[in-house]
């Protein structure tokens, strides 16, 4: 359903939604990475610099099982940041 929804959006909004998702994922992975021990960090860097999607998925499942929770938290942070910036902009216009 998500892909169908995105396909119905105008290209500029679709691109923005994709960029937003990429930002959420990047922030989430970086946050999860910081919580790993050095061996797992090395393993993650090696795996994510490869083209092996199965290894990436296995690593995410095995070592970053809470990634979905982190992504939800990062999404909420971004929404809050957007709202705060909007409020600042509106205040500056007055």
C-alpha cells in the first residue's frame, strides 16, 4: 500500500518523501551504530559497504532488532523539529 500511495504523489512530493525516509533511516542507523561494540561496528561497516542485501538484512535483524523503534523515535524528532521551525518562522513574520 505504501508504494501505491507514493506512486500517486506528484514527482516533487514523491522525491521529498523519499528524501525524508532516507534521512530517518540514516539517522536511525547512525544512532544504532553508536550503540554497537567495536567488533559489531567493524562488521556493520563491512557488510553495509558490500552489495549483499541478504547480509545487510541479516545484520539488521540479528543486531539491530530495535531499528523500527529507533526509526519511530527519529520520525517523531523530525516532526517536532519541523513544527518548531515553522513556529519560529511564523513568529519572525509577525
